[in-house]
C-alpha cells in the first residue's frame, strides 16, 4: 500500500497487485484487481443494502424475509447484497426467487482461519463467541463496500429486522434530498461520510397484550408490530447509516472506521425526519439493565403503515409465487386476517 506509482501511469487501473508484509519482500501472491466503475452511458445508482452473513440454520424466517425485502425495495434500494453462512431451506428458496428477479445477490461465505465451518458447529460457535462473530461481520461488510463502491452512491448496512424509515418523505432518495442541505459541515470541517438514523425498538413483548391488527395479514411481522419503546436508545447507540461510497474506506456495523482525508464525519439524522425501526424479540443483551425502562409506557406507532397497501400487495404476490400462500385472492369485502 506504500508503493508510489510513477506519475505517467497513475491514471491506469492495474490488472493485478501483489501484497507483501514489508518493503522489498519477495512477492508470493498476485491478486486480480476488479474495476467495476460503470462505463458510459451507465450511471451510478443511488442505494444498495449490504446484509452480513446470514446464520439461520434452524429458524425459518422466510416470510419475514419477504416482507423485509419488499419494504426495502419500496424505500428505494436498487439492490440488496446478502452474505450467507447457513440458512433454512425456505430462506434459500426466497433468496433464489429474488436472485432470479435481479433484486438480490447472494455470496456464500465461510469463517476464515481455523474457525469451524461445519453447519451445526459453526452455528453454535457464533452463538457462544460473540466477539469473534462481530469481528467476522466486518469482512462481508467491507467486501460489499469494495465490490460496489463505484456502482452505488450510498450503502446501508442493515440486518433483516431493521428498516430506516423516513417520516416525512416517501423514500430514501427524497429523504437524502432533504437531509443533505441540513447536514453541510461548517467551514473547515471535513465533508460528511455517513448519515445515521437513531435506533428505536419495536419489541415482540410490547405487542402480546394487544392482539392482532385489523386490515393487516397476521403473517406480516413488521406491519403487525405497531408498539414501540417510548424512547430511543442513547445517541450514537445501535444506529445504522447511509454511507457515502466516495468518502468511506472501511466500515463497521454502525459507523465508518476510516475515510478519505483521514477524518470521518457522521451526521445524526434528526428523529423527526427518519429513524431506525428495529424489530426484535427483546433488547440486545448489552441493554438488559436498561431494557425495563425502555419497555415502560409503550407507544402505538404505525409509521410503517404509510407503505401498507403496496407492501401487502407485493409480499402476497411473492409469497404466492413461492408457494407459501394459496393462489387465491381475497374479495374486496374480505378483510385480511
């Protein structure tokens, strides 16, 4: 990384590079360089979503995955890039369906080094070795960045239980048009590298006493869960962001780790403009002490229902095509249950 190219060839894209530990070491590798810049007349697209290695060996989250993919599409993602460790066969069926449509792309991955890759053992290992798991997540996230940094202006690193929800705009594109003028740094400060949304929990335990929502299919998890915690988690805690691909060099789950120019600057999107809606069974383990306080006085909040009609239609169409729903349509007078 320290080699200085002669001025007369700096404009050229190398076909391959060799990497050594110390200057003047003998190279023992030769790595092909991928140059995926869109060629004219192709243009850079706006949004892509990267999803870390899916580890759902025994959980059939296929229906929830369909709902999540469809809301992400409605909000403006041009493509979703999944990384896959081990998943339930029905999840594979969903991913194959969307791959065929060009909506998603799936990259199978393994754990590096001497870590286990036998399905059952790997799943147990990741459950027990939380720190190792978090470290391993950085590999697919940054692979996603480097593969697609020329194709998309913004990358969002999301889990399949998270959605960045605009509150005043119809989609992410309109949201960013609103945010960019508000987020300009003061003179002398570095340009923004990321724009992050604060975390708000929609917990399963908040809904149990309220029954089913009318007008929403019971199998659509996010649309059925309309009770959230009253308060956000602390500022900067468990946020998710839109990362500017022209600025970031390395990504973490929540913030960029390194940026061009040496300094990263993340803008906190005001909560009246957008928030991260996180649909979990309960708080993350690290918040176990404060979770009771977060769960106190839950608030009914149907912000996601702004997309209810198209989301139900899209999800039902996909689930029917997949064979998860019978190929019959309800009459207009028949409410969803």
